[in-house]
C-alpha cells in the first residue's frame, strides 16, 4: 500500500505542498500525478493525501487544478479536519487488511478505536468528530461501506462461500454480513449475484 512518485528537487524554485482529499489507493497517486503534470507543474513527490510541486501554483492555476481534481473525485484539503479525515480513510483501508490477516492466523484483530488512536496519536473522540465534520458520516459507517466493497470483490472471484467471506472479514455472523449488505447495497446478496454486471466502487469513490 502507498507508492509514491518522486523527482529530484529543484533548488531554484519555490515548492508547495498540496493536501488532497480522497486519495486512498495507489491508483489515486497515478491519477493525481498525471493531473499535476498536465497543469504544467513539476511534481517533486506524490503520496497518499499530499503532493509536493514546484513552482508554487498561482491562483489561476490552483483554481483550474482544484476543478480538475474534483472532476476525478478528489478535493484540495482546506482545513486540518479534512487532512485528518484523509489520514483516517487511509488507515481504515489498512485496518481491513489487518483484520483479514488476523483471521487467517486465527488471531484476534485490534479494536478499531485502539488501532486508529495508535496510528494517528489522537483520541478516538477527536478522530470521530473530525471525520464526521469532514465526511458527513461516522468512521463506523464509512468502514461498513469499505467492508461491503470488499465483500463485492471477494464475491466476484467466485472462490468463497458467503460464510467464508463473513469469517474472513471478521463479521460476527453470516446474518450480520447479509444485513449490512442489504442495508448498503439495497438488495440481498443473492439478488446482487444474479446481476450480469454487479456494481462496484473504487475505494476513493466511497461516500
């Protein structure tokens, strides 16, 4: 998880760090890198949630950049709360990987609250308030949507039963998974499976 694209730094130009919302996967890094270069900026580094460019974008360039990023599902971060929410999203994706890894080894995964506070060094209430203010939903609700997209992915492989998927993702029961799936997707798993082209979302498009 988390590639970055770096170039040798230009010592004679001023640099600017742009904080970018909704960057949650390696594909996002590639897309943002292309957008920045298309705007005539020298890209020094692109990572999840931020990019370092030179020269420092002028107001007109910044406005065009903001509009193009928005068209592709990203947003320039304007507040510290937005920046923190972006970091939380990235950690939630990693957290799902941690849960799956623990399930495979029959270990007990860490609690979500403890995991996030340990990674981001802030209290869970602080993280929760910042995320809800920025995203309009709770951390828990966003995690549910992430998990359902992972369920869809595993269903598409046609390698696991729904019970196996529930266990793999740390659901307390098959009924728990089925209930969340119906709530988020608007149909039961059986109906979703019968579709010719089941709908899926990339992680940066989850709202």
